[in-house]
C-alpha cells in the first residue's frame, strides 16, 4: 500500500468501505487506521479512477516545484563571494642578535574576485621587531605593520608574496609565534601563525674578503677584478643579508658585475652585490667578477678597496694595488712617461754650468716616482 493508497484509504467515513478495494487485507488496512468490508468491482473502478487523479495532481505539483526552484538557483550564483586565505613561512631558525625573514602569501580561494582594499597586518611576538616589509604591488608601512593593495584578485589566484624582515633581540625566547592577518576585499578576515625557533649561535659569522686582478691594466683598455667572500672555519653561519661594495677610482669605470647567487648592480663608480643565503663556517660564496673600462686618463697606479658587511659579521675589507700601462703611463721623454732626463754634462756648454754635477734622479712627467734634482756647485 503506497502513500496514494493510504490517502484514499484514510479518507472520511463514507469512503472507508473502499479500504480493501485495492486488494489490501484488513490487517494491512488496519495499520493505516482503516477498516471496512472488501469493495465490489464497481467500487474498485472508482478506486482506480481516484488513484489516477491523485497521481496526476502530484506530478503537476512536482513539475511546478521544479519550475519555481529555477530562479532560486540563479539567485545562488549571484551570492558568490571572495574568500581570502593567508599563509606564512620562514627558513632556518633565527639567531639572537641577528635578522630573520618571513614570506607571507595571500590567495583567493573563493568563487568571486575581491573588491576594494585588501590589508595584511603583522603581529610580531615579543623578541622580534619588524624592520622592513615589501612586496610587488603592495604599499607597506613598517610604522603600522601593514601592507595594502586595491587591485582585484580573481578566484583561485594569488597576490605576490610579502617579505617581512625582523630584528631578533638578544633576549628573544627560544620559541615565538608570529601572526599575520588579512582582511578586506569583500572577504571574511583570515589569519595564519608561523612558530619560529630562536637560537644563540655558538660563534658569530666572521667574514673576510679577497680582491685580486691579473696583470697590469692598460689605458684605453679594460680590466677585470675578482672578489671572494669567505667565512672563518671556527665561526657561526651568516644570517640575513651579506653586502659587498667596491668603489673604483676616477678613470676606471665599472661596466658589469656578476656572480652565481649574487644580486649585483652598478651605479657610477660603485659596484654593490648582495645575497641572503647562509654561509657555513669554513665556506666561501661563489666569486664575484667586476669588469671595468680603463680610460686614457686613468692614473698609472692606484689601490682599490672592496668591503663586505652584514650576515651577522663585522665588516672586512681588502685593498688591491693596480698598475696601469700604455698611453701617458709608457716610458719615454717629452712627457710620455718614465724616461730619465739626466745625467747631462753641461760643462763647456754654458759657462754658468761649469763645475756643476748632476745626479740621475729626474723622471719625466707621468712617471710614478717623485721628481727630485740635486745640484752641487763645485765652483771655486
């Protein structure tokens, strides 16, 4: 007995005598609260007709329900919203008294694009002080510990990462939790935590630098320097940014600088190279190569100093004396460099120079030694 049969069976009293008209026994009909004698054939025809009408009405109601539900489905599409998520990570443990860096990532995991300003806020723990915040397209302010942007972020897409640099206090606890939050853009706020271990290095990093070149430079030519940075065998690893600077003298103009893993730039006479990967004790970074143009007015001799700093180490420098040849630095008289003007025997040439002896210690202009002429008057 299905629900239609039950509805027909459990109708008002005048119709209860049809309860068994569909072939149900009195016991089955009784379960539905119905009772009565078995119907005759005429009653059975009436029963079948009523069942047909009820089922048709049910089908129409079902169809109407589907039609009504279609606008509701369209309305659900209009309720799609952005949903921002945020994550944060860092590399090795942070060292007390040094610096550390976090990377912050914002993604839209919702089904609609963001709208309006999105803001990321840093919540540093005790022992960590934010010193810098930066990311492509982000406007960051250290004073407010926040970064903002207003460009729309599509569902499934991510903004460029934010790099957060922190100073680690000497008394920072062994374990800290750095929190970051994202809000705005039409999304509910979200936050992330990054537990961080803080340790004391056995020894601070102890960087050294070595600058060399091969052969003499030539006026009007080019020259190449190599710079190597090493960490002492008994030192701790570097932490944070390591920076190499090299300022060349006037007349020697740097044109290029590069080295595997180094981020190098040239501005005027100064070369700057940086990197942030840790350098273990007893190890060296890849060599930096610096190329320079040697002008025709370059000095014939000079010293060039390169300096390394950062990484938790004291600064260190190295001086590389350089000799330049060619052009005005070549040997010869008449101002072309290097040749001796004396000794010259002036006796008998002019009476006033008789009995004057000279010593051979005058070099022509352009030579690297100091001109010094000694005269001795032997006139009686």
